[in-house]
């Protein structure tokens, strides 16, 4: 047996394998031992740490917390695995060191090991690894140590860590050791009492603040906040503030920057006298120097100015407040000039056509300064207050919204919703800036503004948003914002950012609170429907469908709602593309969620069941998942027909389906359908569950829309009738007033009576001397009804009212119906001596009186079919003969002076002759 085989056998014996070894008869079989053998977790971990590859060792270290969590193997892991891990780490590579630092921290966080055991094993490894040669490894172990300090008790920190930290802070140590000391001292400073800090830590802190290396000074300066909070106010004023003032005036910008950040951090700790006498003059001096030099400290000032102004606000005078506001204005315009801004804007617009991350050639410090100033705008708004916003900050805010660099505009857009919330009722002054940002061609700017567009619109609506009502003035004020939001979709769609498209489509549902019914129907809905067809990402389509259904549900007109629902059915359920039909199934799910059961059963239930005949298997497959929800909508006995259709659909899928996936899906659906109990209306009325109450609320809201629409229609009709009545009264009053003021139409002479029936004068009536005593011949007026219409009317009347006329009069004497005047005014049939007209069909034989019926029927000619109208095609308002009162065209009793002349012009049956018959009579004479 050679040495290699002997060593391997010894190693395996040391592992104390808990398995039978009778099967291993030779050393060759021992050499073939691998981790695939039946080993326990502890044995496998030891084996991999000893002979495994780098990846296997890293895996063991990652799973070390899991090994310690098992109570059965906990002691054995601490005895065998942990020492092996510590041994391996001495020569481990970077990746394994990083894995170990993370695992050691998790062990303490999860309390897998007692504190004493952790201190003796893992903490010692952490402290030794902090001084590793590899800076990445040393930094990782230092971060682990700082996190561990938060979890360790004070006595262990003082015993195990404090002395090591102080030793690392000596000037004789390397720079990275002194840097580690600064961070450790800042972490443990809050763990001890003030007298311990003052005695043990403060001398080292002061020494490090005066270190020859600027990195050490800057690092220690950033830890002064923790040291000051551990010491208290008075020791801070005497020991820390002098060091801080000196560090803010350091020759290195890195140290000055750290000093300013520390000043901001300790503002809450200082009293009023310290702020007035030390901090405010220090800050003002620092800011002025940064503006004059325009060095690396200026962007830091712009970043911290908001916190400085807010922290010092209680201690500032009005002049000092105005100084901060003016200084902020300067920061917002750093690096901008008219020509430079123009060139930057043009270059950015050209580059934005190629990429969504435009670059500019301006100074990075100036850009960073304006960007940080834009980030601090909400803080400066709080500092100034809403009353002085319009005077002090509105102009600079508009300037930031129009900044030539897209990064600045993006920062403003991301904080726009905070500014609108702070403005309150004055938010309308930002409408123009909002429109400019929505019209921006940079995708980053649109992302910043559209992400919070719902909150922005809520701020514009104000208190109306809570009541879901909107005044007309506010609706008009948002008239330009809504088109800008819709137009931003073109820019968003041009980039492959489907998440932003989804967010925009989702936000369109909130427009129901700030748009009129017509704007939603004519502008918003077309955008959503177009996106439903053209969007490629399924989440975008789902967002469009959901927003469309929400908007449709709020439309006030039933006609519009039904039209859009029919479009969904026509364009998607019956669409040619299988993607559209698949989307319709998702639309049905949204309808079930958003609408009442009654609405779905009325418009979608039967339609969606037709998809079981779809030629594409995927559509039928997706329909199977919708069948159980469809059965939950049924209520018997009202929906018995729908239940039968559902059962028929399921049977057809079970019998005729050939696709295996659909067959499996329909079987699963049938099992779920069998578990669903159909609701009965009588029982559901007694026992209303939470879902039923929600559905009832939805149905009531839908009915309310219909009732409101009916009320609006009634109001419109009443308003129209009222308007017509007012117009009619105005015309009547004007005519009356004109008649009272002296009409040019001559009135009747004294002693003469008005011969017109019902107060209207016949056009053939003449009261002049020449016409007195002369018989009046009725002058027919050309009919306004077409000949075909008249013929139809005559045929309809011939069998009824003209039956008696045709029997009593010869056919030759009957005039043609088309030649009779239909809509002419009543001819004057009486002379000036006649006392009263005789009504048609009055039955008066003497002709000396007028019946009530004649009075009602006399007067101006009424339209055909109106009350009191005689048979169609006859001259109305003519007096009837006492002997033949039912004949059309006959005359009643007349005065003796005109009866002869009238009879001479009549036919044998008393009918009025036509013009042709008159001409023939004249020729015969």
C-alpha cells in the first residue's frame, strides 16, 4: 500500500463515517469515495471543505447558518465544520471571504450561536480579517464588524473591540487602519456613557481630526455626529465644534464637504445660541466661498441647502431667510447662459432621437448643482411657505421645468406631485409647467411625471375628488392638461418601455373624476381602444382593458355605454386575430370584477360561451378557466336558460374536444363546477353574503346612472318646452303691442260685422263698395299634397265617408279630389247681409242659428287628421245643406241675395264645379 492510499484512508477514518465499511474491501474503492455516497450533512461539509473545489467550499460556507439551525447537528457543526471554515479562510480567495463575512453576520442576526461562543470563534476571525491585504476583502469584513457591533452587548465591545480600535488609530498605523479606526469609533461611540467616551475615545478622535492624511480627516469628520450625540451638548460645544469649524475651512474640498454634511447632521442637537453665533455664520461663509470658487463643494451645498434652511429656519431673521432664497435662485441658474442653454438644448434634442439617455457637453459640476437644487425644491417650498411661493419661487420653478438638460427636468418631474400637494388651492398656477413636462420628448422626464400623475390630478381637483364631483370651472381649467396626457402616449410608445406604458394606461382610469362625459367618450376612449389593438405587451393590454371598462361604467348616456360594449364584443370576441379573442376572455374577467352580475349576464354571458367553438385550441383552453366563475353568476329560476347554455357548452367540450390540453383543462373545470352550488333567488334574498352586498351595490350604481339620464332628459324637455312657450309669448306680446300702437291694416266699418269664421278674415272676403252685393266665388288653391298621396287618401276615404255622397250624386257631378283645395283658408260664402254662418252638419233647417258644433269646426283650416277635421280631400269649414248635411262640398242655408248666384254656379247635385266644368258651361252657353 503506497503513501497516497494510506493518507486517504486515514482521512476517511478521521471523518468517522456512519456507514457500513464491509463493502470497501480494497484501497481502490476507498479512493473512489465521492460525495454521492450516503453521507450526513456534517460529513459532506467537512469532506468538501477538505477536498472539494472552490465552488463547493463556497456552497458549504453559504449553508453554514442552515447547518447551525439544525439542533441535532448544531454541536457537531461547531466542533467539526466551524474550525475547518476558519482554517480554510486563511488561504481563501476573495469570493470565499465575501461569502464567509455574510454567513458570519447571519449567524449572529438569527441567534444561532450563544454570544460567548460567537465571541470566541466568529468575532476573532472578523477582527483578524479586517486587516486583510485585499482592500475589497478588508472592506467587506469591516462592514461586517460594524453591523456586528450593533448586535453585541456593551461589555463585549469594550473588552474585545475598543482596545483594538484605539490601537488602529495611532499615527504609526497604516492609512487603511486609521480609516478603519474612524469608522469603528463612530459606531461604538453611542454604546458607552459620556465619561467613557470623553476618557477613552475623545483623545483619539481629536488626533484623527488633525491627521496628516486628508482622507482620515474627512472620514473622522463624518463620524463626529455620532461622537457628539454620545457626549452631549456641553462637551460637544467645547470639544467637537472647534474641530468641526476647522474642518469646514480645510484646504481639501473633500474635508470641507464632510464638514458641511456633519454640520447638517448635528443641527438638531445644538441650541439656539450655538446656531446663531457659530453655525449660521459658518454656513453663510461656506456657501459664499463655494459660489465664488465654483469648486466640488458647490454641488454638495446645493444638495444640503434644503436641510440647512429647514433646520435653521427657527433661528433665522427675515433678512437671513431672504438671503437663503436668493442663494437658492443662484444655484438653480449655475452654468446657464442664453447661448449655452440653446446649444445644449439643440444637442440634446438631436441625441435623444438616437438614444433615451441624452448627454450634454456642459460642466458636470454645474449640471450636478442644478440637479441637486431641483431635488431640494420641495424643501425650499416648505421654507418659503405657500403665501410667498408665487413671488419667490414660481419663476425659478418654471425655469427648472424648462432646463436645457433632461436630468434636471427629470428631477423636477419626479418631485412635481410634492409641490402640488403643498400648494393646495393655488395649484392651478403650475398648470402651464405641468403641460410643458407632459409634452417633453425625453422618456425619463415623462417617467418622472407620469408615475405620479394620479396624485397630481388629485391635487388639481382638490376637495372635489373626495366627493367625485367636479365644478365646471375646474373642469375647464384641466382642459389643456388632459390632451397633453393623452399626447404623451405617442412618445412613450416610441420607446420599448412597456412598464411605463402600463402605468400610463392605468392612470387614465383616474380621468373619470376630472373629465366631462363627452371628453371621455370622444378623446380618452379612442386612445384606449387603439392601444388595445396595437400594444404588444400583454400587461399594457390588460391595463387598457381595465381602464376602458372603468371609464365605460361612468359614462352617463346608456347609448354610449351600449355602443362601446358592442364594440368590445364585435372587435375582440368576433375578431379575426386569436390574440384579440384571447384578450376578450381577460376583458370578461375584468367585467366580472368591476360590474354587477346582471350587467355581465346581459351583455357578455352568451357571447363568451360562443368561444367554445373557436378553431384555436388556446382560446378554448383559456375559456375552460372562465367556466367556474360563469356558474357563480347564475341565480335560479331567472337564469335557467343561461345555466342550460353553460351545461351545453361543457358537454360539447367534453365530447368533441380533441386537443389533449383542452381535455385536461375541461376535466379540471368540470370538477370545480360540480363543487359550485347554484344560488336560488328566494334564499339569496334572505341570506345576503358579503359578495352579494358588493354586487348589489354595483347594480344600484348602474341603475342610478340610468335614472340620472332619464331625469336629465326630462329636464331638457321641460327646458325646451319652457323656451318655446317664452318665445311664443314674446311673439304674441309683440304682435299685440304692434296692433295697439296703430296697425296699417284698416279695420271693419261701423255697422258691419266680421264675416270671418273664428275671428280670421278670408282672403276672398271684400268689404269695399264694389263688392257689396256681388256673389263670392270660392277660388281653389293648389294642393300642397303630392298627387300620389292625395290618391291614396281619396281611396281610403271613398269606402267610408263618401259612400253616401256617391249614392246620392251622379258621377259626372263629382269633382276630382286632386283639384279640391285642401289647405286653403275658408272661402267667403256669405254676403254682407248674412247674419251668421251655418255650421256643417248642424241640422238647422232655418239657417238662422249657429250650433256649438259649427262654431267649434269653423274658423281657419285645420291640418289633416286633427280634431274637428272632416273627411280628407274635402274643403273644410263649409256650411252644409239642411237637406243633405252629410255631403262634401255642399253649402248650407244662405241669404236670398246670394243663393241664386251660388246655385247657378253649382252642379245638379249641389257640388262646387271644377274649373274645367266652368269653362265647358261657358262654351255651351
